[in-house]
C-alpha cells in the first residue's frame, strides 16, 4: 500500500464533524467503560443505533472513539475502587488499587493513560503497516494453537498468585468449573443447566467479576466498619516523570507487542492480552519482586497491552471480515448496518475508507490521552467522596449494570451470590482473580482441545507436531518451571497467629 | 490448625465429590476418544479440585510453630457482635430484596428506596440527617435513570411505579 | 442543599408523570403506542442487522416507536421463550429463524413455534457447498467423488452441533451419500475462518458469510442450495440442477405471541410487506448479503412447516443424533 493511499483517508478529516464525533466517542467511552457493570461491548452496542443517521466515516470515527475510550476507562474503576470496569482491566487492579490505597491514585491513572496511549499508538502503526501479513499468520492458528494460548493464560495464574499457590490453583479450577456450565460447546450436551434457560449459554463472567471484586470489596469495608475512613489522595503528581516513562519504555513495548499479537488472534482478546503482559512483567520486569504491592510497572504493562489489543483486534476484522473479540463483533455489526461489509473486498477496494479508519483510531488515542490526563485529578477526587455515599452508589451501579448486560434478573442473583462467595473467600485470603481468569479461559481451552482431537481424529500428537503449538507448549513449561513450582513445595514463612496478610486482593 | 482454612478445604472437597458424581451421569458415546465426551473435562476438573482441596486440608491441620518474638495476641472481639456485622447483614438483605422490589415497584423507585436505606445505615448516628439523605438518594436515582433508562434505553421490568 | 432537593423531587415527579401519561393511552386504533420487538440474538448479529432497518421504516409508516430489545442466549432459546410468554396485546413482537425450531433437538428447554403467530418472512439465505480455492476440487462431482473414496476424511466446518450449518451438512451428506467429519465452531464467521485457514476442507455455511471470500478468490463455491441460481453467481449451479433434490437455507421473519388479535397481525404483516417493496430497504439488504424474500403470514407458515419437516426427516429417517443421550 503506497503512502498516497494513506493520505486519501485524510480528505475525510476536512469535515470538523470527524473530530467532534471522535472526541465525544472517547469521552462517552471512558465514562461508560469506567462504570462497573457497563462493559465496552455493551457500550458500543447501545450506541450503534445513534450512528444510523451519520455517514459511515463519521459514525465509525465515533464507534472507534467509544471502543478506545471504553477499554481505557475500565482501568479507572480498577484503580479507584478495585472493580475492573471491563474484563481486560482485571490485571490493572493488581497494582492499581494498592497504589490508590497509598494515596497515589492520580499517579496510577497518569501512568495508565500514558501506557494506554503508547500501546494504542503502537497497535495503530502495526495495523496500518502490517495488517494483511499479521492476518495471514493469525489464519494459520487452528484449534491446537488456541489450546496453547489458553494454557499460557492459565499458567500465568500460577505465577501471579500471591501467597499460597494451592489457593490460587483452587480458585483457577473453580473458575474453570464455572466455565463448563451451559450447553457443551462441542456436543451441545446441557451441563449443570438444571432446566434453566438462562444457564444454557453458561454463567456470564461479567456479573461474577463485578460480584467477586465490587460487591465483595464493599462487603469487606462494611464489615470492618472501615467506611468512615477516607484515604487522602496526593493529587500533585499526575503526569508521570520522563524518568519513569523512560524506565518503563521496554516493558511498555513488550506489552504492546503482546497485546497487538494476542488481539489479532480471533477470540483471544484484551483480557488474555493484559493478563499475559502482566505475567511477563512478573517474570522479566525490573520490579518483578515488588509487583502486586503497588508499583507503576504493574499498571503500565497490562494497560499498554489491553489498548494495543484494540488495534490488534481490528486486524482480522478489516482484512478477513472476522471479528477479533466480542467488541469488534459489535463494531462489525455497526459497519454492516451502514452497508459496508468489512473483509478482504472492503480492504482492497475502499482504501480511502480503510485509511480513514486508521486515522480515526489514531485520533481517538490522542483524545484518550488528553481526556485521561486532564481528567485524572477529577477521577481521583471521586474516591474522596464519603464512603457512606460511595458504597451505596457502587452497589446500585453494580446491581443495575449487571441487569443491563443481558436484560436479565438472573444475572443480578449471580452478582449477589458471587459477591457473597467472594467475600467469604477473602476472609481466608483467597485471591479472586484466578476464578475470573478460569471462567474466561476455560471454555476457550476445552472447546479447542476437543476440536483439535476431532480434527486430528483422536491423535494427541497433533499438539507437538504443529510447530506453533509446540512452541506454545514449551512456553507453558518455561513459565511453570522455576519459582512458581518451587513455591508449591517450599515451606511457608513462619507467621504469627493473627498476623494479617491482608493484601490479598488480586 | 486453622478452622476457617480447614472448613474451606472440606467444602471444596465436597464440591469436588458432588461434581464427580454429576459427571458420571453425562452419557459417553461409544467408539470415540474419552476426551471428546461432554463429561471428560468436568470430571478431570473435579479430580484436580479434589487433590487441591486435600492439599488445602493438609496445610490447614498442620501445626505451624509460632515464632518467639510474636506480639501478645490482641483481645479478639466477637465479629458477630460488632456493628460491622450488623450492617453487613442489613446490606445483604437489601441486596437480596432489590430484584424483587425492582419487579414490583419499577427500576427508579427501587433504586431510590435502596439508596435511602443504605445511606441511612452507613451514615454515622450523629450525622443522620434525613432531608440530606433523601436529597442524595434522589440525585443518584435521577443520574441512574438518565444513564440507564433514557440514554441506554435498558428495558427494565415495568413495576407499578417507575 | 434544600434547593437541590426541591429540584430533584420535582424532576422525579415529572418523570413519573410523563410515564403515567404514556401508559394511559387508549387502544382504539392499532398501533397506538410503542411496539417492543424482541430479537433473541445479539446486537450486530445477522438478525439484528436486518431487523433494525425494517423496524425503523415501520416507525415512519405506522407512526409509533418500535423499540428493539436484544435478548441473546442459548442460541436464541432465551429470547424465543420470552416472546412466547409475553403479553399478546400486539405491542410485543419478535423475530424467528430456523434455530427456533431446531432448538428442541439439542436443548433441554426449547421454544415451541406453535406458541407464536407468524407475521411475515423477510429474508432467506441459501446454504452452499464451499471449499478453499487451493483445494483440488473444481466441481461438485469431483468433491463428492473424493468424499466417497475417503469416507469420514473430509472435514466440514459448521456453526455448532445441531445449529443450522450442521443441519445443512447432514442433509446434504445424506442426499449425496457421503460421510463427512463435522467440526463445530462457534458461529458462521468462525467456521468460515477455519476454511480460510485451511483447517477444514469444506463448509455448507450460507452465502452471505462466504460471498466476499468467494469474490476475493480465497474460497470456491461449488454449488448453491437454493431453488434457482443466484443473480450474483450465474455460473454456480444449484444442488437441484446437479441431481440432489434439496433446497437448504435459513430464513428470518417476525412473530407475535400466540393469541394476538389476527387483525393486528394483518396490520403488521401489511406494513412489513410495504416495507419490503421499498427499493432502499431492498438495496440495503442485498448489499449486506441477504436475499430479501417477503412472504405473508400464510406463506411463511408453509416455509416454517417445510423446515420442520426437513428436520423431522433428518432426525427420524436419517437417524442423525445431535446430542449424546
């Protein structure tokens, strides 16, 4: 693709509406993404009807703004109230919330904004230069490779589990079990459905996530009667220093690469990308020992990755017509409604439109950074609101938001049950992240395991004879070997009886 | 020995046993690899969970030596008699009631009621000022109404009020 | 603080009053208030994309709002059950497709098409026999000959066990006398991707999802399972021409809960008929890859009945089992 073709997309930007819609898209995306219970997928879905009257280019500038903004916005609530706004910001809460408790919420949001921006920028560049090439690599991924990706994600659970590895693994297995509820993805056999239509599609991971994070955390604060204390926030430091950014560049770059690649693989998406990025930071990062206690490295890595996955997820959509994640599936619907069917034909024949998408995406990254940095102070002031008001407000958003996901009261009950169980698990220092990760990764793992065996007619050797699959399996072994296995056999540190290892929050 | 940890281990072990029993009811199709059946994977998970819960129980019953330089244990207050526990109980009841009230009264009225009661419970006794609580609840309800009903057009069950 | 409170209370009151007024309109001429349209599939999905332009056209024509509500879940089961159990006052309607009637073969809880009144059909999408462009098969005969020589070796991707593309594949395989290795994927898009990547050898996924890859030269259309050749692909033969007497495909249309006043059904049916004549709607649907086909409520009943018979034949006569039980 020659440079002229990129410029062809610029003509659309003579229309000031492009900037206005993009800006509003990002703003609305950030607000809705940061509200617990309103996922980015839903945000895009509910705003698609608003674009019916707009021209395709303008409406897409708006939708891409929403997409970028919502993925980023999820990190704000993860940092401030330990409720990931979207599943892709689960990993952000690992270090983001401890930072907030140290009174450094502004700084955490600042670093999250900068690394999100860098990650997003990286992925736009990759998308516009190498989309067809990456798409052809992603096409080579069959069921066997998906098994590998799911296993990498699952093994990360073992690395990131603080404290007892057994507890982390139990959480992971509980999540995997929850993921088996519903019509079995291969033979359609109803498992643990108990005759309820709502369970046919399985338990939605979003209400469970809001429950075990949000509701459980609020329960915790009420039970400890802690809700009268407010953590003072230092608001002077928002913009990360050049020194910090320079130090974090290698890790942001690694995470962006991981995010773009995983994003480009259909069905993988931002939640796995940010998790793997956090895992590699825990393994190779400069501050790996302090990760989980509140260091900016732990915010930068997952945030760079999940925003890089937005550009990545657009690659298969633009070049193959295959959505990369649930969000791009909805985006694709928005394009089809406009009479444009994304895919090879659009990519080859409507180059000015395609390049306008690249430019819009870049524009939304810029707006995201501007809004994020100028809003960080306001956002972090939010949690200095009195807890007696904040807690009820969070509760009601969680309740109504979980209803709104599928317009179903069933999910509200799921939320309450998950919240109660999450609270009980916190009492015995279980971390809840593995449960959610297990729920997200489990179906991906099982479906593709069984599909691989169907494709290979029952032969297990297919996993090692395919080179990429073999490479993934070796990666899994390397991740698991070493410290995390040692932790399983190592004697625990001698502790005083009532010494609280209280900071088990991930 | 830690009672809470032990209880958790036992609960997980029971869960694993129940799941294992359940998977035996899932039919297996003749002449295909076991891994292709619908029951294989959940059964595998139940076995793993069983093993892990045994490890958990083992860790829980093990007596860990307490280091000498421990501070003397603080006087423990019975949690169930604290204010926190009472508030938690109220909260839980409110949460369980909410979906039913939502169906009966409608989304906005249910949210308003929930907020009033919840803020009332959590506000310290000295600061309980009813008009202020009502005002806050109304503001929050209006915000919720605008976001969910007007902007997002979420179809809530229609109750007798709004 | 007091002033804020007064304003807030006034706001709540006015909101509730507005809603009250809306609900109290009388029902003399139908439709006199908003009509809710339940789509049992997700936003941006096939049914959603084709339903929204039609309902927004009807808003202008009938002068009331058509509020689209997506209730996805269980491959359409959750939403379809909801339509069945809704009030039959004519202000709640929904959409249906072949998955609504095939659900009973795979799901323990399933909707019953007899519990709804059919309004009209709006589109049809023909199934295909599609292979990768790199494959050796240039014609359907070559493909079938290969399948016969290697029974159970040819991998065919579908949209899930018991889902539409699996049904097409089973019927086609039975008619052609071949044995395929059916590989389930999560949906049409995933099944087509597997074929693009060369992980499977063929698919029977309907035309809209394979069309653009056929145009770009990555996939090859061996046959189409419609009654007549498709205007965009005049060179592609139909299965019927090639001697396999099957017409396979999905449909989509509108339904209302059982017991809805026939007069109201007629009004809606007529409006949908008018809408389907509008060239703008036709062009939109064609460009999005659908084949517009309006049938009124009587003709639609025939279409649904034919699909039911096809499924019965598949399960009872061919002995296909979707679920292990």
